[in-house]
C-alpha cells in the first residue's frame, strides 16, 4: 500500500515537472537549507540553540578557530622568528585539541 502511494506521488511530481508547474518555486537552483539540528537528539536541541544564540561554542570548536587563524597569520608572516613562534603556538593548540578529543572519546566509550 505504501509503495502504491510512493509510486503515485512520484508520478504526479514527474508530471508537474514535465508541465513546468514547479519552475517558479522559491529557491529554485539553490541548495536546500537542511535543518542543522536534524541529527541532534531532541533533548539537546534547546541547549544547543541557547549556546549558539549566546555565542558559546564548544572548546574544540574554539581551538579549531584559533588554529585556523594561526594558519592565516602564518601565510602572511615574513619574519622567520615570527613564523616559528606561530608554528609553536599552532602545535600547542593542536596538541590541546588532540588531548581534548581523546578525553571526550574516552567518555563516550
């Protein structure tokens, strides 16, 4: 019975496409904006929205942002001493991130 409805729906959609009835839909040709919370358990959605609205990000996201910023600074650095300083800071942050992710992985196991 479900297959029959699916087949009928697909047939009607194909017919509408062939007739051009779907050509003027808003957002045509743009990527679909999927709900970023679709994969988040419902009991966590409110907390995540609250944190996002308050500008609070998880520690690992903050570390990734800092590492990315250091990469950008490293690309523009001309002085070798400055490059070494940036590389050391970047490696320190990468180590921090690795330890944090390993700790969180251990908590999930």
